[in-house]
């Protein structure tokens, strides 16, 4: 089926390609319009008639009309009348419209403008102060936006209200004014948001002081010069950068991020205790009371995304929080047995390993448990220490656990007081999929010094409810196979990031014996993470059914 409007299709395609570079949020909109126009065999007299197509609304029609009018003028093509109808029809329609107007007033849809000093107003104001195409994480936006908002971005307007000024971000995302990307999420203005900020900038000094003023000052060049400059820049991007985009995103090294240097003398070190860490349902405050009153430990209770106990440094002036390099997973032996049975134990260790926290402690409390699982407990403790290099501490009671945590907290505070300075990875540099690589690169950059994350970034990256990538699903699939530890799963994923890449690797091999030996040969030089032939054979049977069929035929 041929397109009935190839010229309109060409223009939509150009705008769609431009959106991938300048306004990624609008790409899907342009793609839908492109597919709809492409599949339409009907020839339109003028672009406004395309509004009948799915995915092409008034905004796209108006842009097509403007482009088409310019095209007709440049090529001396006469413009047909917009809505040409017979005179009798026009008269009838006119009378009908007059009658309708008396009974019902048609309202023109007004563009969205946020209320003055509301949450949406402040967020747009903060994003407008960024450089063009730059994005920012939630803490950076709040730091700029709070002074432009009457409500708080941290605390609800009433004690019973869980909504803050930040809740307006959902409205901005829904209306297409802000684009969200990455994990943890970063935000930037869309093309529509760009226009709203421009309109506000004409009447509001808060917006007028941003990048729009600079743009207005740069309009001395003629239109032809501007178009020539834009075309030149677009050509440079197409020819030089397009081939490198995938690698840039994969390595996350397109920007040289300098670590923030936080003076620990300006910070208070706090222990964070997970809300589920309780003595019993009827005595939920026993642990926190013992730590704070008996042992004089500065601590808080909050829902932690990872671990049961962790430590942060809170800046005394800005209240910014930074995660320190220590975390504790506390378990009673009966709970350990239950987590081994349902698979939580291996998933927890996997998430702890990916967190890049260097000092992980498993705190195990004695309790009554099924003695049939004694060997399983010994194996779990040994693998935790030997394979994951986590420290394992066994205690006899909850009180002993509290004493151990108090001593540990004092040791951590003493250690960081001697350090004096904390290196913090900028929030914009943090991506869940490249967290470990980012830490390694920044350590090399700063001669081996450890780097830390803000609490916001760490919680976002470690959140269980965050969107899972295809690679995350593949890792979980691998860890369901008996004999595949988190380290071995991660090693396989380094070679084959997704399931399809592993399946394709099997497909490229000619014999089932090569497939069976693939992972054992590829993962030989990784010490305890090396994969033996038996496990390699098992994985091949699971991910390449042909190998399993040939195996059955031979046996």
C-alpha cells in the first residue's frame, strides 16, 4: 500500500528524526503520526484534512499547514481554499452554526499554565534554568525550586497529607511538559514544556533570567544564517556522533564527572535502622530505645531499600544525606533457613553485591530451627564468607546484636572522622546498570579513593519497585538454576547481557558439544566464579532446547 501524501510523510519523518536528538519525549508521538500517514492511501487536498488519521492531532496538523504554506509560496503553487463547500451548503451550515452558538458556547482549549508559586510552577522554573537538553535529578530540582514555591517539597502541607509540592511532577509528566529518563530518574523539559517556559519568561522574571533571555539575545543573525548554522550542527551530529551514541550510553562516560568533596566535620553520622527490625509486634521500639538510650548511638528508623542497618552522613546545614560504606543484614537462624528455602537469601546477597557497598556484614542470631537444615546453614555461611567476601558475625541473642551494632557504629564514626573528607558521586552520574563500572572509573580518577552516593540516589537505584531491565530479568532467571551463584550469574551476564544474546551465541555454534562447553570455556579465568563443564551443560540444555533433544537422543 503506497502513501497518498509522500510530501507530508517526508516532513513528519524529518521532525521524527529531529526529535531523537532534541526532544526524545516527543519521538513516540511523531512515530505514531508517521506510521499513520504512511499507511494512508487517500490523498489530502491540504494538511488540515489529515486530522482524521489516528495519531495526528491539531498540533501536528498546524505544523504541517505552516510547512505546506511555506512550500507553496516558495514553489509558486496556488493555495486551495481551506473548507470549500457549495454555497447552499455554506448558507445552511452558517444558519446551523448561529443556532448552535446561541444554545451552546464553544470553548477553545487553553494551554496549561501552572499557578503562581505552585509546585508545578517551581519545577518548571528549576528545569528552565538548566542548559538546553540538560537533565537533573530530584535533589537538584528541589534545591532550585524550593525558593520559588509556597509549599514544601519535603513535607506535606498538613500532617495528614502525604502529598508535597513534588507531587506536581506527575501532572507535568502527564501533560507532556517534562520528560523522565534513566534509573534513578532524571528530568528535562520537553518541546511543549520549553514553549510554556518561554511564555512565562515574557511576564515573569524568575523565568526571564534563564536560558530564554540568552536565546533572545542571540537572534541578531539572519534567518538564513540561523538555518545554515542549525543544518551544519545537525550534519556534524549525524556524521560524527551517531555511531558513538550506543557506546557513550553504555559506558556512561560522555561527561567527566568530578566527585563532590564533603567536609565530614560539617556532618553528623547516623545509624539507620529498618522499620521491620523489631523485637516483637508488641515491642517495636526495643532495639531503637536500647541503641539510643543505653548505648548513646545516634540513630533513626526508616524503611530501607537494602539491608537492615546502614550508616549515613547528614550535612548539618543542607540536610543532604550520603550513604557510608557499611551495611548490615541481620538474621535469626530460623529466618535464614526460611530465606534459603524460598530463594530470598541468594537474591539478598545478589543485591548487596551489586550495591558496591564494600563492607557488608551478616549478623546471625541463634534461635530454634529445624536441625535437618544444619548443613544448609553451614554451607550458606561458608559461601557468604568465601564467595561474596561478606563478613559473618554470629551472636547468641538480640541484646548481643545490639551491643555489636553499637560498637560497630562507634568504630565507623571514628574511621570517618579520621578521613575528614567524603567523595560523593554526582547524582546525574548514577545509573543502576553501570554503578559498579562508574565506581571503578572514579576510583582510578582519584587514585583509589572510595566514592559514595547520596541517600536519594542509593535508595532509587536499590529500590525493589523500580523498573527492571531485560538484563535484571535474565540475572534472576540464571540464579534460579541450581549451582548458579550471584557471582556466576553476573559473570555470565558480563559476557551475554541478555537472554537473547546467549541464545544467539548458542545458535552460532555448529554442534551441541560446543554449546555444552561454551560457558565453561568462556568463564575459566574467574577463580571461584568459574563455571565447570557440568553447570555449562545444564545451562545449555535450558537455554537451547536443541541441545537437550540431542542429549536425550544420545542417551
